[in-house]
């Protein structure tokens, strides 16, 4: 299963809620690498925490299956969408 990112940019517009990404916060919660069309200008070299697949292999593969992890990320994504687009 692959994470189905729709590139809405909501997660990258609210990085102030993720302490590990504070160095990328432009001061208003928006990632300094998020372009106007909601794409990452460092996508190929983005930090592992911004890469669902890399984080699974690095940390979460010891705690849950890949399908469980992807489903948890989808749920988190949907929660952000409900919170910020309602």
C-alpha cells in the first residue's frame, strides 16, 4: 500500500504542530519549502519525517504493519483536512 497524497498542502501549512520541523517553519506554520502550488521544492531531499515511506522503514516498522501505518497516516491526513478546511 502506498500513501495516497493528494498534494493539498495542509500538512505543510501546519508544521508548527510538529516540533521536529520547527527549523522549516516560516513563522506562521507554513514550511519554508512549500511552493505556491503546494509542492515541496526540496521533495527529493526532504527530511525523513516528511516522507511517509522512509519513516515507516526507519521507525514504525517495529510497531505496526505497513498497511496499519499507511492507514494511520491517511486518518491523520483526513483529520487535518477536517480541522483546517471545515
